[in-house]
């Protein structure tokens, strides 16, 4: 079990510092990016900052940094609400706005309840906010598909595959956090394997976002050169 823990910690360190490289490449890829690609670059930088903020919280709170899960969920809700609202969805309905507000409000309530009012321990903690966040983003992605379903082919729908990867990633993320409490309290070492696989999934998603930014930057450069 100790060997599994050591390997998992090494992989975690590699992942954390690789995020710096991904975020840096995302920023320098563009001189004058459009809003969509600029937001993706900001998201990569934001997630990198959140990762190292989580490390800081772990040290300050002696490992009790599970509030980071809720902060991450709130960040995702706010970011993807703006991204889909500004760049992807053509119709911004009252339902879209209501779901955004309710999701954000619920996460803020959980942050207050779990860390200011009740001081819930990590062993008792249930990441309902992360599940709400993931479900909300999946709904956004499905709404995007509903809007574009009359397109003749997928290639004619801008950001079609981006939307599908986002939906796939947050579906996997939702499934990861459903058994969160069981994994935290599990003592056989399986949880280290599980969380390591989750790290690879997150890394793959960030690399995908980087590839989207770089591909469009290279295409624009080829056109102007």
C-alpha cells in the first residue's frame, strides 16, 4: 500500500507541474484571440492556479482541503455558464439563467454550511456540489446539441466536437464523485489507483483544451502567412 501511495504522489506532482506548461502554452499561443479561445486560455490558467491553491489549503488546513472540491465546482459553474452563454448557445433562455443561479447558489450554501456553520470533516463530507456542477454542465452540452440537431452534418456545427468532449469529461467526473465518501474512507489502497486514473482523465481534458487553442492559432497563422 505504501508503494501505491508513493507512486500516486509522484504522478500527482508530475500532473501539477505539467499544468503550468499547459497553461503557459495556452496563453502564448495567441496574440489577439477571439473570445472563445481567450476564455479557454483563461480557464487553463485558472485551473492551474486552483490546483496550487489546493496544495496551499492542504498545508494550512492540515490536509482538510475538501473545501477545494466546492470551490472547483463553483468555478466550473461560473466559467461554463459564461462560455456557453457568450460563445456557444444561440438562445439564452430564462431557464438557462435560472439553472446557473440555482447551481451557483446551492454551491455557495454548501460552502457556508460545511465549512462555516457545521465544520464537516473530510470523512463525513459528501461533494453534492460537484455533482450539481457536473450535471449542470452536462445539461448545457445537451442543450447545445438540441440547438444544433437540425444541422446537416456535425462538421457544419462550430465547436461540435468541443461540446461532445466537454459532455464526456463531466459525465466521467460525475461518476467519479458519486462514490467520493466511500473512496475517502477506503483503506485497501484502491482509492490511490482510482484517483490516479482520475488525474489522467483531467490531464487528458486539459491537453484537449490546449490542442483546440493551438489548432485554431496555427490555422489562423497559416492563413495570414
